[in-house]
């Protein structure tokens, strides 16, 4: 995810320093080369050796140490950075940066860098709400600095309120966003994911094995590229993705209503959900008791959400999925033309690594011009990127056609 990226992490003094250790672990696990700068106060909470061990790089604490012959430390780090993160960031260091003060290794390096700067504040609630601090934060935002807002909770000082350092996993997500090309800014992406659940009675239901992982990956990837994203999700075991409006539904009828309500506001629609084709014709009010006789369950067709969206899609890009066990290309092509799609992601769910409840996928992308693009086994996050690449290309083609 961050392979080869050079990240400079500034760590300032506060009890939340221990969370920076977890952030370093996440960054290095994702492939980043992390260089840590600690203020003197930060070293009172966690020793530099901890960060040096995790990053395999020297930790920088003094402004006048040279990294190597003829190399000025803060300039070298500033030039090296693809991204500069400060976590935790105290009110003091935020105030100094806003005021143009560069009097230690951290502030001089921030002043010298041309990389994006991501700041994760952590402080007492009264400091966090102080109008002087708020002015400093707003000033930095105007100059293009990114912020990961702190959360509310019980603080180490005994107060309760806003000021807790954001979860390291969310800081990590914002770091990925900061390093991702923003080619979907202005796009409004609607994604569906997961199965639907059709109740037979209060105990039993009809569903399928969809985990929702592919749709969630697409939603996350779209947000990272700058899109405004809405995710309509059937029942899954997945956490709601950070920064994405997630609408939870159960049945195909509920998913249909949630999708159609949002079609008009969308520019790209990716229907990755595995919607049940049929539902019980009637739902029993109470649990159906077992008897000696065979049970006959009468089913009726669910609404065809994809076809309905296709009829009203206009100039929107519409991407569908086809999960098949035979005649993959033929069945996917019928869906492409029959439902007015721009792209179909076709999966042979019988292939190892391409079925439900796995983190990988194998697919063929069917285009309207007849092209069939084969995608080998890869992670669903990687496949999500490719699918959005194609959707972004279709959007550009459409906009050129309007000119």
C-alpha cells in the first residue's frame, strides 16, 4: 500500500505518544520507510530506542546533528519526505508552525519540507476549544495542511471531551489518502456491497455467501482518490469504512429503495452487492414449526436494481458484477447489454481465490466496445483500484463527449 514511500513522523510531548508507536508499526507494515523526529518532551514519555527499533532508522532529536557528511539533517529529511505526519501534535507545536517559528529539529524540518503535512492533534479539551488554538488550526488548513480531528473521550488529565488522539488506524488511512492521486475529486460514487437477507420467518432467511469485501474495497479506494462516497451495504461482519456515509439495509427491497433514492446525486455507480434474485412470497409472523411433512416455500422475484438503475442512468458511469459458475463471458455480456452497463466485472466463483469470503479476486472486465480485459489473481484492494481506473476513464470520455 505504501511500498517505497518515505514518511517523516514528528512526535511531540504528550501521553498519546504511545499511540505513535502503533502508527509506526502500521506504516512500516504497509511498506513505508519511516523516519522519526522526536521533540525533547516526547522523549520523556517513550524512548527514541523504541522508534529506532521499529523503523530500523536513526531517531532525530537534535537540530545540529548531521545525518552524513555534508548533509544537513532537517533539510535532508525535509527533501526526503513523501509525506510528513505529526502525531501526536500538541497545541504548542501547532502554534509554533502557524506562527512560522522554527526552533527545534521538528519545526525546522516542517518549515523546510515541500511534502504534504498531516497533523493529528492531541491535547486537553479546554486547549482544543481555545479560540487561539482554533485560529492556528484554521490558518494551517488554509495553507494546505491536513488534519485528523481528535476524538471525544476520557482524557489522561481527568477531563472528558474532545482532545484524544485519533485511532492510529484512522491516521494511517488519512496518510494513504494524502499519498493517493486525487483524480476523483468532484465525483460522487455510489457503491453497493454484501448480500441481501430475505426473511422467511423471524428466525430463518434466504441469503448468500457474499462477504462485502469487494464493495468495501471499492468504496475505500474511491474515497482515497477524492470522491464523495456513499456505501449501501447488506448485512456483513465488516466495520463501516472511515469517512464514508454507510447506509445499512437488509433485504433487496430495502437496498433498491436506498439506491434509487441516491442515483440522481451520483456520477459513478458500482453495484458490487450480491442481491438475492428471489424472496419468500410471504413472511410468516411467527416461527414456522417443524412437521413431518415436506415444506414448500413459494418464492417471487426481487426487484432488479441494476436494470432499474440502467434505465435511468443517463450520463452516469454504471459498473455491474457478474458472479458465474459457467459460461462466464457469455452471461456477463448479456448483463452488460441487457442492463445498459458501461462495464461488467465478471467472476468465475469456482476458481480458487475468486469466490466469496476471500481477500483476493480474479476477474474479466467486459467493456461496451467488446473488449475483454483479464485480471489475474490479486488482492481486492488492488482490483478496486483497477476498476476505478476504468470508471474514471469512462467519466473523462463522457465529459469530453459533452464538450
